[in-house]
């Protein structure tokens, strides 16, 4: 199968690498030519635009930063829909608003191009190992045809319903992700303020059933006070924005999420002032600072 991949950042480069390793004829595109260089060295062709990429492949994957980037690579005059032939399948794996997914689906349908929204749960390690969990929205028959190639990228793939359903599922999952780490941050701040010994306290937290696997993965960051960006705070804050926007559209009250957004926004402001880019679990440090622990 001739496969195209647009967006070769931390996640996209790893997913594209897995597809290349599975012996697909690969074409890649990224706004940064440097991002495509490693895949080119491994045998992928590099397109000059999204339009050129789409014109020569059977299926187009994309993994880009936000809604504006999806609209640019898909709907611009030199975008995917300007080059895709009828029957070309588009699989957008970006985390975007369900509304953007539905808009892309409608625009592509008019050209005979089926679109799946297929965002993922997992970070760079899972992407490299093909252990992502993939949430899919769109036509079910298109999903069934794409299952074999999606299996190269994810250990589990779930069909959720029509266009936008995959995007909605991802926002629900990231609500739990963001709130879970905010809850962990508050618990750590309480324990530190009360004088519990840090190493033993964090060790015991990691042994309890109430701390989720995603929270446990961040305990080492808290222990060392180092927050390398496996999932950057700026991206979590972007996703919080999508979550709250969708909640407002649906009149869903989310008071705890709203509070977590404020903590994340304040910490992101500090990062911008310091020209830093840390993991979203840095809210642990933020809450410790607010409690007067650090």
C-alpha cells in the first residue's frame, strides 16, 4: 500500500517509522524539512507539500499540533483535498475539536474521499512500540478496511461511531489524564506540607491502588523535580481548551476541570517567562510552590 504521513513531530515521526518498517511505500511531509530527514534516510520519499503527498498515495495519515494545523494541511489550496483522488482515505490522528473533525469529513465527502478521525492515547514510547490505543470516528466500513494498517500503530483500536466520535473520546480520556495529575499534585503538596519523608511518601503512593498507571509514570518526575516533556504542558493546556469548548457547546458543567485549567494556565505562563517547555506533570511543582513547600 502507498502510504503518506503528514506531521513528523515526536508522535508522528514514530508512527511513520513503524509504517515504514512494515514495508509500506512511504511518502512523508512536514513543514520542517529537517523532521523528514531521518525517515528519508530510511527510504521514505519526501513530498514538497500536502497536496503532492496526497496525489501519490492510497491512504493519508496526519498527526499535527492543533485545529488550525489540520485545516491548513487538509483544506488549504496546496492541502490534501487539493491532491487526493476519489477513494483515497484520510486518517487524522491529531487531537482536535470534534467540530473540526466533522468539518473535514464533510468537505472530503464531497470529493469522494472518506475520512476517519483516529486520535490516540499513549506517548512516544507507546508510539514507537506500536502500543497506542486508537479511537476512531467515521464510516464503519472504512474503519474495517483500515484495521490492518491501524494495527501496525496500536495494540487496541476502537470504533466509536460517526465522524467526530473518535475526537470526542480522546477529549474524555484527556480530561481524566489532566485531572488525574492535578489530583496527584494536590496530594503530593499536602503530604510534603505535612512533613512526610519525600522518598518514602512517593514510594508508598506508587504502591497504592488509587494511583493510576498514568499517575505512577509521573512519580519519578516528582521525585527528581525534573519534568522532561513526554507530553508537554502546552499541549495539555491546548487539549483542556478543546475540552472546555466542547463542554460549553454541550452545556456540560466541568468545575474540577475548570480549576485544573487555571493551574495549568498559570504554570504555562511561568514557563513562557522562563523560556522552558516541560511535561504537564510539572503542575506537581506548581502545587508544591503554592503550598510553600518549594
